[in-house]
C-alpha cells in the first residue's frame, strides 16, 4: 500500500466541501483527477470511505475513522515545512490564531498590530468565534494558537494562564439615575430583565459559574451571539447585561452605558492561551507567545491589556517610534 500526500489532500478537500466538483475547484485540478485519486485510495485501503448520496459524498464509519489520521499526517507535514523554512535571525511565515469574541475584538487587533510593526514579514490570520468553536479548531489543528475567556478541559490541549479580566454588569443610563448603582447577588438579580450571550460563549460560561445557584431564576429576555449586539440592546433599554470590562469600559467612560456594581461575588476571571500539545512549536509561534506574556507581566502592559483605549494609545505611540 502506498498512499500519497496528494491523495490525502484530495480526501480532506472532499470531506471539507462534500462534493468532487467543489474539491476539484479548491485544489485547481480536474474532477476526474479527484475521482481517480479517491478510487485508488479506497482500493488501497480495502473499501469505501464515503457514502454516495446524489452528488454529495458523506463519510461512512471507515471514513470517520480515517479522517483524524489523515489530518494528523497533513498537520505534521505542514509543521515540518514551517520548521525547515525558518531563516536564522528572521521571523517570516503565517501564524493562524483563533480567539473568543472579547479577546478577538478588543485585545488581539492591537497586539497583532504592534507585533507586525516589529516583524513586517510575518502574516497573522485571526478568526473570532465562541469558546466551544475555538477549542474545536485547536483540536482539529486548523489554527496554531487560541486565546479564550472560557475554560477548556481536554487532555490534548495545553492551557496557559494569560491575564485577568473582570465581568461587569451594565444598564441603560437614564436621567436622574444614581451615579452608582449597587446590585446584591442574594436579593436583586431577579428584579432585572437580562440580555445574555449565547450558550457556548466564554462570558456566559463564566457568568453562570460565578453566580451559581442565583442564576437559575433570572428573567432572560434574549440571548445574543455578539458582544456589540448586547451593548446596543442594553443601551436602548432591553435589560441588564453582563460583559467583559474590555468590551464596555469605553462606553461606560463616555456615558453610553452605566455600570452596576455587583456585591457578594468576585467577578474577575482568568483569560487563557491554548495550543494542541502535539503541534510543533515554531520560532514564530514562540516569539508571538513571548510577546503576549511580556505584555501581561509588565505593569504598563497589564494596564493596556485591561483597557482597549490604553492599548490604542500604545499602538499609536509605537507606530510613531518605528
């Protein structure tokens, strides 16, 4: 049996697209070449890997068993290529990141900008999604590093503490409202309508964990899949929200939202960097990680990481210096 790397790439493309035609288009080869490669590979493996349903191809039990093995081999080949093509003393190449929405929208864009100024030949691609999806992408090894606010418990994933954030209750500011609103966890939560993040988000996960038994009877009027959508819903009076200080500090400072001080519970949370334990660590990955941890450990960096406005100031100063 002699399965080629090209056959593995074609197999994965068919899985990703579900059709021979689309797989051929993504690989810039003919449909007949895709069909021939699949037939040869299935013959070599002693049986079909797909069920043919009309024009679609769906993995059967043998194909589902073979897919993670195929991905692992292709990942190892990509790691080898990255490691062997790094130049001494230089950083070049592409780094693939995934981040949960708070970090991806309010922290990493600034951090990536500074890193790019330092290393102009580096390309960084970042996807923003919720914690569950980010964890799956790390497991599939389609990305190099993940930056999350929710907890991950998977023996194949390495989890490292990064810096701490705080969850903040927000409401619509109105005339005559007290300058400081206090909410007691034991008596006041049920008095409000709530606008929450969707299940699967790190913010929702931590919020429920922090409030414990007090979260069961909340009057949740809507669940939204994006932080900005929650901020806008709260701003027009839909209810009270709970979001990261990273996401709301600017709106609170400008009077667009008002903070509710929650007593009886510590709302700080740990943010994490995750990576697959079996994925090769390139010099570029290590340099970016060192940069992230340097910021989280120095006093100025901690201030910037906890405030998008401060981070923006740092980026502009850094850009002028360079």
